[in-house]
C-alpha cells in the first residue's frame, strides 16, 4: 500500500514522464549536433540525456520504495529542427527551467502533505537544477560572446566534450 498522498503520487509519476521527455529531447539535440562539426556539443547533450534518464529512475525507485505504482505516459517526438548551437542551448535552458518549476510544485505538495521523505529527495533535485541551469546559462553566455566566429565555436565545442563538472565549475583542466 502506498504511503504517498494521492496528489504527490500523481505529481511524482508526472515528473518521471517529464524527466524521460527531457532525456528524449536531449537525445534529439545530440543527434542534431552529430550532423554538424560540433561533436563536443553532441557529447554534452548525450550526457544530459543520460542524466535525465537517471533522474527519472530516481523518481521511479522512490515510488517503488514507497509502495506506489509507477505510471507511464506517451512521450511526444522532440524537436529536431534547430538553426544554431545557441538555439539548441537556449532550448535546453527553457527545458531546465520547466523541470525546475515542476520540482518546485512537487516540493510545495510534499510540504503541504508533510511528506518529509519526499522533501528530502526533492532537496537533492533542487540543488541539481541550480547546477544544471548555471552550466547551460554559462554556455549560452559564451556562445553569445563568440557569435558566429568559427574558431570560438570550435573552442567551445572542445570544452563541451570535457566533463560537465569542469565546465560548470570553471576549474582548470587536470584538477
């Protein structure tokens, strides 16, 4: 028997589907980059896709652990039509902002229902979303800075292939 309030149960299931839709979207973004000279950006987006799937699985296991049924919805085909690397990253940021807002709604519901276990899980996601939005915004700022400069774009592409932590923290390579 589920120990979750029905509202929380529904919102957590919806979040699984949001995370999987985000994963699917990032996979499409990666595929778009694979058709360009920007393999590093393709790797970045592929890593994001895998991370979103991992997030969905965290929610999946949480529901299972709480004795709740997991429910799946259909996932719409993601956009695959972009005009630039900047547009892809701006779409990525919009997606992250939507996911963050959804997690905020989940947290509010967990507070309303005094579900401390859910709040604990969601705190991790809130911290994660701050990092995600920061990393994407930083790349957007840098893409705007280089504009259409091919050398600058290739440099950013090379950096995008590096581990996300390096890009997000701006740590020197090798640390």
